[in-house]
């Protein structure tokens, strides 16, 4: 296996690693000598911090990811306090274009604001017992003529609210009522249990194993019962 040098394909806040996975054969029927073959592919891993690229932007990272084939997979390792929504939308566009249905995200500590939305973009969403997430409405600022600012604010608000709703309401993570409260200023802080309950997390890394979120909730319930006895 070969890893490319991370400093060749990194931005200010994010680092990309590439692992080349060889072709694999799995025996299905020994008598008939039937094998299931998985072709070789690349496993892209992006370590995500703040969405605040002030110099080079995400050019080198996105350019490398756009070389992906239909067999390649994308993994995010998120430890982010958020940042510019438009940078997060670039990853959203990339997933739609190159990695649709082949994206996994690990909430490797915290995912706030845009970091939380990026986590929700993945098909498989993995957390740890002390992972931490927060959702809230965007912050922004404009300058210019009054009428121009009003027009831009209305457009941006409509655009971003629809984007947020697609990621967290359409998938059933938030009710419409909860989302409406978020848009007018409510912050939602959630721990591992709440993420599992809402299906924001699909899996949890627990005691060396990656288990389904529903199983983790059962484990927590048993722990609570033992404490009350």
C-alpha cells in the first residue's frame, strides 16, 4: 500500500491522505469455485478542522478528490468548530459528483456548525462515546448600499435555509418545529446518546468495536438500570 505525502495535498485547515487498497477475492462457493471480487480502489481520508481557508483555499484537496473513480470511497475525520458555509458546500457538491453513497464520517471529538452539517452529509456516520455536536443558524455580514444588502440577505437566507433543511430535516434528524426554532436563534447541543436517538449517528466505536447506534442505546439503557438498582 502506498500513501501520498500529505503536504502535497493539504489546505490550511484540512489534510488529505490516500490509501491504495488492492483487489480482493472472497470465496462464495468452494465447489463451483465462485468468487466475489472487489476491484482495487482508493480510500481518501480528509481530516477536517475549521472551514476558514484564507490563502490557498481547498483547491489542492478538491482537485485530488475529483480524480476519484466510481469504486473509490471518501472518509471524513471531523474535529471542527465550523466556519464558512460555502466551503462546506464545496464538499457537499463533491459528494454529489464523485462519492454519492460512498462516504463515511467519523466525529472525532467535536462537530459544531458547518462541521455538524458536514457530518450529516455522509451515508455512514460514526461517533465515539464522548463525541459532541452542535447545530445552529448561520452568521453573516454584508456591506454596500441599503437596497443591495436587503436583496442579498433575502437571497442568502433562502438559499442557506433550504440547504440546512435538506441536510437535517429531510433526513429526519430534526422536526420542522425544531428547525424553525433553530432558524430564529436556538442552538442544539447533543451528546452521543442524543445523536444515536435521532439517527444522526449510525454507528458508535465502543470498546474496540464499531456497533450500530441502536445497540449502543441498549447498552446505555442497561447501564442506567444497573445504577438505579
